[in-house]
C-alpha cells in the first residue's frame, strides 16, 4: 500500500510526534511505501506570521493546494493525518476528497471539539464547548491564555461543525480510547466513522523490570504542571514516609523543589534510558492527572516494565488502569485517597507485584507493535472501502 503520512509538528516535541515516528517506522517495516508531508510551527514566528496563521486557521487554500500537489506526485492509496493544526488546517481533507483518496485521522487531542484541545480550564475539566458554542473559549482565553488566539481556533471549530465537515471527511477517525470516542460522539463526530486504536511502543522494548523483590518506592514521570495533578501529589506525600522519585520538567519545577517533602527526590528532566532504569526499580508508578489524558505513552512504558500504576480515576486513565488488576485508582484531586492507596501499596507488596505481572501481560496482548499494526490495517481497509464505495455510487 502507498501511504502518505501528514503531520504538523509543534515547536515543542511531544507524544504526537513520537506516535507519528513510530507508525511511520511500523508501516515501512511491513513493506509499505510510505511518504511524509510535514510542516513545523517554527514557521510561525513574528507578529505578521502569527496574524496570518490566525486568519487561515479555519481553512487554508494554500495548504489545500500543497496537499493536492503531494497527492498528484505520490498517488497514495491512503492519507493518514496525525495533526493538521494550525498550518495544514482541515482544508487538506477537501484535497483528499477531490482526488478520491481515502483518508484517516488520529484524534490525538480534543481540538475538533475544544479550542484548547484539552477539555481543561482553570484547574478543572471543562466541557462547555463540546455541545455548546466554541466561542465560550474566547471569553475564557482557553487557547494559551489568549483571547485573539482562542478566537482563531474557535472559528475553526465553529466553521467545520456548522458545515458538517466531519460527517463526510475523513473516512475514518482513530480515537485512542473508548472514553475519547464517546466524547467525540458527544461533540458531533459521526459514531460510525470513529474506531479505537491505542498507542504502542516500537519493537526492541526492554523486558519486564528487575527482580520483583528489589522494587521499592514510587515513581512519577511527566510534565510538572498543574493539570498533571502535581499539587495533589505533593499534598498526598506530606504525611507519607514512602520514597517517591519525580522525573520531569515544567513550570512547577522550582515550586516542587521547594515544597517537596523529605521522602520525595526531585530528579528534574531525565533521558529515556534513565527513565527506563527508574521504572525497573520502582514498586509502583503514580499518575495523578486532573485532565482527560489522551493515551499517555508513559502508561505503556510502565506496563512494558511490569510496573503497576496508581492513577486518578478520570477519563481514559479509568479505562486503562483497572482497580486491583494492573494498578489502583483514586478520585482525581483527592490527596487523602491517593495517600491511602499508596499506604495500601506499601503494605501489600505481593499484590502489587501481581498487578505488575498483569500489566506486562496486558501490554503483550494489546500494546505491542504487531497488535497495533493489525488494528491499523483493519482501519485503513475500512477507510478505503468507504471511499471506493462512495466513488462507485457517485
């Protein structure tokens, strides 16, 4: 199959970029002819370019022409879009439709139904724009704290919701979890076009962690920012004598260093190799996020390492982490309940080790590259059949 992968890179690399790279390598390894059409937000610098980007965010004729040229050059059987925001814009799907080429889009975030893309505002989950007017985001300055920026993205959400764009293109959407799928359906996306396929880790993954008896203490790895539940985590550890190692960077780093209890070791940013080592010696991982995470890659890394997770029972995390099976859950933002779960984990090491083994089994059954490839091909074939069927009926 000839496949064109499309991605708008952000200025700061993140999980979406990793998934894009992983799927490119996966498809190429299976013998597909894979081409890439990419752009980076580094091009958006200076007041003029920022203003120009804001004006075309809802629809870029130039991006549509660029996509049409790429389709004519490569003649792909299918286009898979990972991110079109803000430079490619939804206009690229019109080029696919005009060329009669099947298209798929991975819904890495909630951008199509939420201008902030996070369903999170002012320290709490917010779904005002899911079924209400996206211009509510302008009032709150949801996009990067900017009302003008929020207006540009709200116009995009409103335009394509009103025009019914997502009812006819792309041919298939990929949601990362069933929870996310249901949220997009609430937001107006067509139920019959959304399929669920989780993220995965590439081959060559390390084996499960070191000797079970050597595991000790907790581990946090992630961005040190409010939506990640950092304040809840610190409150929970005030009266805990349990060791916790925190790896990551972010706006709360200095505050964490000042406020962290004595049992907490703040490591700062760490390379992947160091994080893998931390996961192989920790007894449990803590994921206290207070927003709807998509499908955190760190969860897959934990499961691969046989590391059970103590996670906030919110959104996709409540779907992925099963109480007593591969980890423990607590009410998001409830530091007292988190502390209680940590105490239970410390008092029941055998049960936690059993959960770690279950986590590894879950990874092997659902999150390997091969399992992911099989599911991806099923979605691709559905998209192609939909597009071919529409061409024949036209």
